[in-house]
């Protein structure tokens, strides 16, 4: 039996589903912390445009003290365990939020869950 896995990328800003070739994961760092965010092309362009003045004035720094995630399992991104994310999904569905069985849970849903606890 063959197994087919489909990954659906959605914008971390708008929640909009991103079609193939219509978005990207953007990496950036600020104050010693590295970030990744999934954006549509339009959102990625807007982020780059908003940072352009600062990037032009800045100097490049080498990356220090980061470890590769290769070989390890990927984290949830929210810092929550798989069990807690299952609980969040159940709560969200019971409270009228639309959430998928797998993938990211929107920040607004996580915030609402935290506020209700």
C-alpha cells in the first residue's frame, strides 16, 4: 500500500492557503533570535520592503552558535507537545473555530485557547 502525504502551506499572517509557487518560508533574525514565517509572495515582498532601509544600513554578521536541525525531529513551532495540540484542536472545534486535523494552528486560535484556560 502506498501512502501519500500532502502538505498545505498557509500564511502565518492572513491564514490564507498558499498555492504551489505562490509563497515561501522567510527566515530572518532579530536580537539574536532566528525566525521563520510562511508568507504569500505579496506578504514576503512587503516584509522585505519594510526592512529595506535597515538592511541597506546594516552590516552582515556571521551566524554563530546555531545548531542544525538535520537528523532531529521537527518541532511543532508553537512549543507545545503533540498531546496539547490535539487538546487545542478539540477545544477549538467545540468553540466554533475552524482547524485542520494536521498542520499549523493559527495564532488567534492558540491565543483564544490560552485565554480560556
